């Protein structure tokens, strides 16, 4: 059974583990995870599949109306089962509960599976951000910024 729980400070190792599994060398380090967790308030949520951590999502309010999805990932062994989409729905609900009307995110320009998920979920590209990421992957550091109006 798939369940979702807001993360607490005790979950930092779990989030670090999920980041490493899903992003590899592109993963956030522990310092970044803790800083972002503290900024996110209660908008860091972990998905468990039968009590096993399967993925997580973290969002931060960046203006009165907008929140930014800082990270979303599903551990490779659990990918393709609808968990990514479910995490997106859960974080969008959390944003709505906080009164945000716009969800924003950044994604590597070649990340086809994530781009496909976001497009299907109603996100559209608003900008191409040159050299957005510190580390180069597949010859690029560029991101697309995507946006969705929350109804
Ligand atoms: C992107 C990610 C979160 C999707 O999670 P997931 O649980 O595998 O996705 P879901 O099963 O919910 O599928 C949702 C949609 O994603 C897309 N998708 C998922 N896996 C895909 C793949 N291997 N190839 C192409 N599209 C794929 C599809 O559009 C899918 O919709 P569909 O089921 O109607 O075909 C996951 O692949 C992941 O963690 N990737 C590594 C980390 C990452 O890139 N995070 C996003 C950073 S911006």
C-alpha cells in the first residue's frame, strides 16, 4: 500500500538515501537537504510503499503566490508505478492548502521521463535557464523552468 507522510528532522538520512538512489552524482548533499527541509516547512513529504521509503518531494514557497518544487524523486526499483505522479498530486495539494496558486519547477533539458510526467500533469515550459545547474550532465547545465496554475 502506498502512503505519504510529512518528513521530520529524523528523516534526513532517508531523504539522503532516496536522493542518492534516484539522482546519483546529481543528488543533493546532506547540507543542502537539511537547509531545503528547514525552508520547506511542512512541504517535504515521503512516499512509502508497504513501509519502505519509495520516493519523496520537497517544495518551498518563493513568493506570495508561488511555490517551487525543489526536488522530486522515486527510487529506481519503484519507478514506473505511478508514485512520481502521486507525489506531484500530494505536493500540489499541500501548496493549495498554503494558499499558493502557482507551482514552479526546474528540470534538466534532457530529462525526458520527468518532462513527460510534468507535461501530462499540466506543466508548461516558461523559460530555458542557461547553466542553471552547477554540474554538467550530457554536455549541458541547462534547465527548463515549468509552471502550472493550481486550481
Ligand atoms: C521523474 C520520476 C520522479 C517519475 O517517477 P515515476 O514514479 O517513475 O513516474 P510515474 O510512474 O508516476 O509516471 C508518471 C509519468 O512519468 C513519465 N515517465 C515515467 N517513467 C518514464 C520513462 N522511463 N520514460 C518516459 N517517461 C516516463 C510518463 O509520462 C509517466 O506517465 P504514464 O504513466 O502516463 O506513462 C522518476 O523517474 C525519478 O525519480 N527520476 C530520477 C529523478 C528525477 O529526474 N527527478 C525529477 C527531477 S526534475
